[in-house]
């Protein structure tokens, strides 16, 4: 009869040890999930389970450009040969969507974040991405003090950059950044402008025979300067500037680019974007047009020979 309490005590001790061990394993699993390999593991696991949706496609292609559906805002993920770059991060309320997409794609720490310009529909989600994923480098344009915004989004981004100690780099025309085997050549802004849109970072991506031009929210004045500079703007893919606004995508500029594909990041808006005039101009240059408000997230995948386009909504 005296052995029963002892057996009960040993059983209780064993249960406590098992509970403590399970808690430690769970903690280690959570910590692992926040590392680069951990995010990659969960992303791959979700892919195998068929839970990733559009983010599940083209996992083995050397170059993928994901234009995320974040409404009338910009968030573009570029992957090349195992390295990753995020161009803009949408609005604050889309921070979860952008961060979750990176995780589903198996991306832990980003190699680079490029902020085209500091408008809230381009930087709002970046603080959350920096906190949850981090980046080795943060690139942005040089901006005159008088046009720097004092929005909550800009102040939050500055605070998180300081908090995380992320290396920052101002990009100027002629600067080059390598992402895997792709080369990103920054083309603009060519001079100081009196607004953030024309001060957008513009860069051309080259990978093999494929080229893509990313224009932020650049408007007519900056477009004219680029065309007049004589820089080679011809590109297979054009990320249409300023969500298809009529203040951008002039005939002269589109003639210089002559895109085979054009993608517009846009959502419901009082300005009825993209403007019909812009769509007609693109059609006149025989561009194949994709819109996130209609197609959802759009992925341009290049295998070294051909471009395949995937859309979230068929």
C-alpha cells in the first residue's frame, strides 16, 4: 500500500518532464520558423500540401516577378536564383498580406528592399515586413528635404529602419545592384523634382534576354527627361507607372519602352484607374495588359528562354 503514492509521484514527475519537453520543443519550433531556413521549410511544406495558391507556382524558375494584388498600391517581389528583393510594400493594412506571401514563398530574410518613393501606398506595409522578415539592404532615392513626407507611414518606416539597424543605400542614376544573375540598373530620378512621384526610383532589370522596367509613380515630366536622356528604355515588361494614371505613360515614353507585357497594380478608386486613355495607348503598342484588380496577383516567370504569365484569377 505504501508504494502507490511513490508510483503516483513518479508518474506526476514523468508527466511534468514530458510537458516541459513539449514546451521546449514548441518554443524551438517557433524560433526556427522565424529563421530563413525555417520560413523556407514551412513555405515548401505548404506548397506540398497545396495550400499556397498563386504563390505556389514557378518554384523552380530562375527568375520570377510577383506583382501582388494590394489594391491601389505597389508591392512587387522579385526572385532570382535564390535571392529576393521586395519593391515597395503596399499600404499599412496590406502589411500582413505582403509578409504572409513572403513566408508562403519560403522567403526568410530579404536580400534587398527597394522603396521607389515614400508615398503611403508604397511604404505602408514595409515596417511590418522589416520586423517580421528583415532585409540585408534598404534602397531609396535621394529626396529634397522640402518634399519629404511627415506621414505616420514615413515616420514608422524610419523608426523600424533605425530599430533593426538595416543598412541603407541611396540609389542614383547608373547605380547597379545584382540579384542572383540579374542586373538592376537604376536610371532615375535624373534631377531634383518638386514632388515625390517624379522623384521615384526607376530601374531596369536585365536577365539573359529578358528585361523589365519598374517606374514607381513617375509622371510626365520625369518620363520626358528619361526619353530625352537617350537611355535605352526598351523592355519586355513594363510596370505601368502611377497605377495607370493619365499623368503618366505618355505616347513618347511608351514608344521608347515598346513593352511586350504591361502590368498595372491597381484597385477600386475614386479616380477610376487605370484611365481608359492609358489602356488605349498601351493597346496601340500591342502590349499584353494585366491588372491586379482583374487578374489578382500576377507572376511573370522566365526560365531563360520563354516568359510564362500566371494570374491568380483565370
